[in-house]
C-alpha cells in the first residue's frame, strides 16, 4: 500500500502531478473467480476486503455497473450511530461503529470519521416517555445512549429555538455521544484500495444482467462484458436487489424508494453535532465544507429515479427552519436522491438466497452506510464459510416466513 510523505507531495507539485498512480487498478474481467460480488458500493467493497483480509480468499471480483461508490454509498448523509431498539440490531450496528472507530488506521485511509454526537429532540412529554423506554432498551444492549434535559440539548445545538411556545419546543433529547459522520466516498475508496492491494479485482462499467445455473446451482453471471463463472455469488446492489432477484427467478420482500438529501450554501461552523427529530421527520448536520446536510423521510412512491420530489424537500426544510430560525436566511444549493431497498421490518436481509450459490446483502434501506464495516464482515464470513456469522443469523431471509421480524420502525428519521 502506498504511503504519501510531504516530500512526495512537493515533488509531484513540482512535476505537474505526473507521477501519481491510481489507488486501485480498474481491471478487465477474467473468465472465472472463486467469489463474484455484484455491486461496488460500500457493502460489496467491504465484503471483498474482509474476504481477502479475514479469510485469505483473493480470487474475488467486485462487478460494478457504474463507478464504485456511485450508488447510495456516495449519496448518503453519512450518519453513523448504533441507537437501535432491538438487541440484535444494536449488536450489529454497534459492532459497525466500533469497526468505524479503527477504520482509518486499518485501511490507512482518512475516512474523516468525526464522532461529534447525535441528539434526537424530544418536543413533548410523550416524546420523552417514548425515548426513555428506547434508551433503557439500548442501554441494556450496551449502546452509549443518554436521555438529556432541555438545557443540555440547547447547549449542544445553541441555534435551536429555545422558546417554550415555538412550533417545535425542545424538552430534552436522546443523545448518542459516539455517533458521528464520515466522508462517504473515502469509505468506498479506502476499502477499494485495500481490497485491490490484497489481489481483489475491481471491475467498473460491468453490469450483471442475469445468472446461469448448473444442476440448480448458480454457477456464473451474465454481464455486459461477458460471462463470468464463480463458485459463489454475493449480491449487494441496494435498491436494485429485487429486480436482480427477479432476473434470477425469486422474489424479495423489498420495495425501492427514493430517499433524498439536500445541502445549503456553506457557512462558518455553527452546528457541531447531528440533530434529528423523529416527530417532524427531519435531520441536519454540518459538513466539513460548511454546508448544512439535511434529509428526512422517503418519497413514498416506489421508484428508481435518483431524485426526489419537491414536496418531500419542503417537508424537510420547513421544520428545520422552524427549529433553527437562523437557517431561514440560507440558500439551498443542491438536492439529490438515491434508490433504497426498504424491507417490511426496516432491517437488512443477510443470508443465502433461495437459489443455491447466491447470497444476499440487501434491505439496508435508509440506514446502511453506518453498517458497511459490519455488513462487509458478516457477509464475507457467510460467503467464505457457508454459515452465518452470529451477528447476521437473525437477519436471514427466512425470518419473514417464520414471522420473526426485527421491527426497527423506531430507529430514527428516514428509517
Ligand atoms: P450502494 O452504495 O447503492 O451500492 C450498490 C451498487 O450496486 C451501486 O453502485 C450500483 O451501481 C450497483 N449495481 C446495481 N445493479 C447492478 C448490476 N446489475 N450489476 C452491477 N452493479 C450493479 N445510511 C446511513 O447509515 N446513514 C445515513 O445518514 C444515510 N443517509 C442516506 C441518505 C440518502 C439520500 C440515501 C439515498 C441513503 C442514505 N443512507 C444512509 C443509506 C445508505 O446510503 C445505504 O444503505 C448504503 O449506502 C447501501 O450500501 P450498498 O453498498 O448496499 O449500496
Ligand atoms: O440511518 O442514521 C440514519 C440515517 C439518517 C438519514 C438517513 N439515514
């Protein structure tokens, strides 16, 4: 892996940056791999890295139809937290936060993980009551969650409207101190570079169109760049999961929706934690560039369009301006969307597909960025050993048939 010294930076500046080499090589596909991963988002790339690093499996290809990180991984609002209600979810997401805590060092890549803390605002007695129940459950799962009072919440986000009679009064908040944000493209690039350094092939501009079976077992993928054989195939294509499953002959209990986000013009530092409101369906943080990064709930009309409608944009911006009157003078700079894969219980699906030889990592919906390190670890374990990692077993597709749902509707705005 390359390390760049100050001297190297100066030398490249003096020779018009002609000496840099790509962080990973964009490969042409070979006819056969041990494992093919479909989807070059965070989950596909992290899985490839952990297959090589934890299991010594290096005959691995990541097939990405566009460019790596060009899906939801590069479109999200980068919130990382583990304040989930059910113990099985809390265990998975908290494992992920712990991996994020060491990820820059592990990948030797600055992912700009900033544990700035997150507060979910309670606007009423009823909110406080619900939050204290949630906090108890999360603390029993070992998550660092605290119910804080009004004064502490206002001290963390001083631009919140403090008046008791305002539209969204602050009565307290649920705080996770270790929650934070990271640079999303850096997460994709860091995993890609580390995986490629271990021998993984990263193949961009290669769309998987279908699957070939031999004796009822998937044995190859048909791609826009030809047929590629594999012993095992992992699918991590987020909002495209159900259409790819259909191409294979099975249905997934997923719906694809647009989730949108937006940023304001950049301003000086004015908000150094993440603030969300489940009651009004909005959240905001400030990026290192100074933009306010905002989002809210899904555009609830199934769609593959990577842009959202104005009504939802308005439903995010309006309560934020009511909560933070000072934001009312800012201009909105950009708005975009991603296609997320929502499952019936708002929890991911990790496990074997109904077709032998194919494995699924999907259903992360609006919340899978925070889960990339854990998702990659458990999916690599499944693909390498054929058995579940203990953390992924509850998230098997079979839970829908058994009625063992892991309902995370509480898990936060946009969840
Ligand atoms: P993706 O990053 O979408 O990667 C899938 C890849 O598969 C894509 O690059 C796509 O091009 C490729 N692909 C699709 N079909 C094929 C095919 N047939 N052949 C080859 N390649 C294919 N999560 C959080 O935890 N915190 C947040 O703050 C947060 N905010 C969000 C805000 C927005 C606006 C959006 C859209 C999502 C947000 N999420 C958030 C969710 C998070 O981004 C996703 O859950 C996560 O990125 C999913 O990662 P992935 O690798 O599974 O999918
Ligand atoms: O999972 O924290 C989250 C999230 C925030 C916005 C979208 N997803």
